[in-house]
C-alpha cells in the first residue's frame, strides 16, 4: 500500500540534499572544540551550517544558539531569561502555546514566578486591544507568543505584538517552529528570541536553534563547556547541525507555498461541501498554508484516525503522548470548543511534496468513512 | 490445549478482528494467535489512569501507562496496527468515584465488573465497529457459543479452572456477546505463556495482575484516604450484634465483612466484622460463626439469556475467588432475587457480585444487597 502522509506538522521526512549531506558527513567525527585537524573540520561544518540557518531565517549567525530541538529552545528562552533577570522576571504567554512553553511556564509558576496567559477566542486568535490591556495590567518582562499554531495553523500578529512590547521595553519570544518555512521570516524574525527546529522543515530530528538577539539577557541552562558562546554547554550535534543547515537551503519557495494553500483550500472546500456535521476550526482567521483542523461531529477522533490509518493515511488528533494515547487538544479546549468537540477534531497538515492526487484520495477516503460511521450511528 | 467439550468460537473466514490489548500476556497472545490464524488483527487500548509517576516496579497492573507501552510494543512485534484512547476521565467518573462512594457507604465494590460494564465493553465495541471490524476479541478466560437453533449466545466458563474469568462477564449484553470472541478462553495459562514465547513477545513472563489497577501496591484504605477529603471520613461506633458499644472507628471505608485485623476491640473470642451499617455509620462485630449465612438478596440482575421466571436450583459464587455453591434462587415481585444456599457461606458481602451457574454455563448475576443482620 502506498501510504499518504498528512501529518507534516508532527514531523517531515528528510529532504534529499539534507540526507545526502548527512550521509557524506558521517566520516567527520571530530569534536568541534578540539584544536587539531579533526576538530577543525567538525567546527567548520557547524559554522557553515550556522550561516545557512541564519540566512534562511534572515538573522545574524552570531545570534544563533543550536539546541537539541524546539522544546529545548523554548525551555532555554524562558528559563535562560528567568535566570538572567531573576526577581524582575514576569512571564506573559499564550494559552495555545506548544506544551514545551506551557509546561516550562507552569514550572516557573511553581517556583513562585508571576505567570499569566493570553486567552484566545473561538477562532483560535487573540484580541490585540485586550492584549494591550493585559500587558499594562500584568506588566510582564517577557512575552512569549508563537508565530503560528501547530494544531490550527492560526497565525498570530507578531508585528503588532512586538510594537506593543517595544513601547514598554518588554522582550518578545516567539516559537516559530511551525512558521519557519511556511511564512516569510520578516513576519517573525524581529522578535528578541526566536525558536526554530529542523525536523519540521525536512531536516533531521534532534536539532533546533534559539535566536538570541544582541543585548537580550540570557544565561545557559546546560553547563560543561563554552560551546555556543557559553549559552549551551555540551559537544555539538555535528551531523544534526549539518542536516539542519542543508534543509534550510531547500525551504519551499513562495510559489510552492501558494500551491500548498491552493491544495489545502481544495481539501477543505471538498469536505465542507460533501459532508454534513463538519466544521473547520479557525476558519475565519489567517492561517499558515498547510494546516486544516477539522471537527467531525459525533465521530471521536481516534475512530476516524484509526480508520484512515488502516486505509494508509496518516493524520493526527489532539496531542499524542509517548504511548500514542490521545487526549483532547489543549489548544481546542483553550479556544472554548468544549471537550466533546475537541475530541472530535482531526488535524490534516500537508507538505511541499503533497500532490493534488493525494489530496483527492484523502478527501475521498475521509468522506467514505464519515458516511459509513454516521450511517452506523443512525442505525443504533 | 484443553477444552470443555466444545471449541471456542472463532470465525473460519478471515475477518477483521479488533483485539482489546491491555499489555498483559493474555490479550497479547490473543492478538498473536488470531493473526496466526490468518485474520486481520487491529490492537486497541484504553488508557484508564496515568500511573507514570507511581511506577516503581517493572510491571504495573492492567491499563496503566507502562502497560500500554507494553501493548504498543507487542503490536509492533506482531506487525499489527495499534491505537490508544485516553479515557481517564470516564473511568474516574464511572469506576473510581463509585469505588470510593461504595466503601464510604459500607459496601465492598467490585470495580473490575463495573469497568467492564460501564467503560470497557461499551467503548471498545463501539470503537471496533467504527473501525469496520467484524468482531471484538479479548484475552478473557471464558467461552461463548451460539445456539444454532435460536441464535442466542451462551456464556461459559473458561477452560482453565484456575483462570476462569466468566464471573467478571455476567453483565454482558446479548448483542455484545454475539460480536465478542474469547479466542484463548479454553487454553491453559501454561499454553498461553508458551505461545507468548513462540511469538517472541516481551510480556511472556509478565506476572498476572492481582490488585485493583488504580490502587496498585497501596492498600485500598490508603488510596481512599488520599482521594477523599477528611470531612467525608466519618467516625462511628463499633458495636456487637445486640448494639452494645465496644469501641470507635474513624471511617467505614477501613472495613470489609469478615475482616479480623485492625478492629481495635477485643472480646472473649476473636471478633470479626459482621456488617457495616451505612445509615448509622456502625461497624457490627461478633464471633466468626455469625459470619456464616444461608440467605442473600440480589439486586440489579442481568441475565445472559432468558430471565429466570420461577424458583430454580443453581450454583452461585459470592465473589471471584469464592467456590461455587448450590443455591435455590427465587425471583421476587420487585425484580430482586432471594437466594438460599444449601451450605452456609462465609461473609456474603454487600457490593460484591453474585453470579449464577448451571454446570459450566453462566446464567447471569447481580449485586448483593445489605441484609441487615438479625
């Protein structure tokens, strides 16, 4: 069976240049910190890759700190800022952030740090006026708002948020993991701290980066070496960094992204026109071009997810833990969807390799199963 | 492999069969064996509680997170699809809260039967049918057989008398039984472990679960005290059958009928808990011979097939580990059953299930009511 992958927001396969580059670089096993030839070679790989990643994100290479991925970069952004400023640190973050941000925020809160959350509306977007008021009331030292949401694809107005923060000398962190490669860097790269990762842009897993702009107070949370300008101790993941850099050279072009948006629209339109009891989460607000979060009324997400998987289609529901167990999405719950509705939602996320034929096949199979299951429920 | 004179029904035609996998050896072998017979097998699990923080031994009991990890690995080994759904909230409401409430009311609940009835079979069957399955299979040691005449399904004991689990299934509905398979229901446990080894399953030597899954290594008393606000644990009197106060207790949840230890009161002869009076919050204690009784009242009856219309001689079990014993069962006008044992039974306990058998056949069962002691 030729499987169809519709879960690109979870992870992506590696691109060809990335994979070939990594295979070729396996023989460079030196420690980048060593002074000898082995070390110099490995160090060169890192520095060349740093420039590639920085170029793709349109940031200064010296501002890039490589981490083990997006979650570590998010933790470093929050914890590193906290330890650098201690008593003046106050965090305002978004209720639909990735759990690596929310859980770090909760950890800080348990340490006695003042933390508050920005609510979102039923469309999954935030209200800027309300945000301005919340900022003036809560007076955070750091605001953390993602560039685009992983489950709904909803884009957040970072330019306006940055403006509000800048006027008040508040720092802004953004988790740009889902925006990198899907939105132009100019929409998010001006933030003081930016989280990036490799495996959502057809690069390898286990590698990410935090952009730390000059002058932003930040201390390391990993120790044991002077790597990454003393911001992240530990011998670098040379191969991963190389793959990350290579993937950054293969980001989708604006034309490819336009095509992706077209395919997504075709899929969403097809579902909404063919089926009853189907709702698009975040339908009326700007979204990244590859993500559709869809609620199928009366059908638990694990049922449809399983039926699609058995027919060779990979999609996701809520957030899966390491056992594969599905819990209702905290994002949809924060949007006010209600437990039942949140448990009936599936995420389809497409990538630059998705074809129109794949979109049509998925559409057809989803319609088949939804009709079959709705029919069975009617008979009970 | 032994059987009881009739084979356990499994379709001959290759079918799509969903197996409820707990991460234990029985359900794992069920999946492996069905796959070996040529069926399209899909594994599903319900995550009922998160024991991630409490795991301190290698193997937990049923349906904790680490067990689901085991199930997932077994499924991968068998190369079958596997899905998990989180039902912690439903389980909490339908099973754990009821378990606690029953103890606070002076009854001794059976959460496994309640879970089968209110959570497991309902959710699993619905899910299986939505996945387009022909059957749901579980690793229970029990047998089903369809009467070729009236097409009614009968439930029988499992083949291994040490392992028979039909007691837990008495409340199953006819329509669910008709689509449920117990493929290893007639196998000996020894054979099941041999098959697990043959299939190379990591759970081949995993011990059988013994405790209540959500209580685990703790005592149920500690569990309830952790879960319940102190104000709900009401102190009361410990009395003898004539009502004389012998001492005090700090909450009914600490006692079950037949208990001897931890009473804190002493008599001329050893004292046992004879009854728990929810209304007055009293623990009644007395000599062991008063624990033995011949009559019981059973409520909320569920029959696998035809409801009992008139008095009948059957055999009954008053708890899972009790021996079957001959009874005379009389249906009462209010729908309850009057049960008279030939031989007095020790500690007939309100809150436990009584299950009725005719030979190897399970007729049905119900829940033991409080017959306040004379």
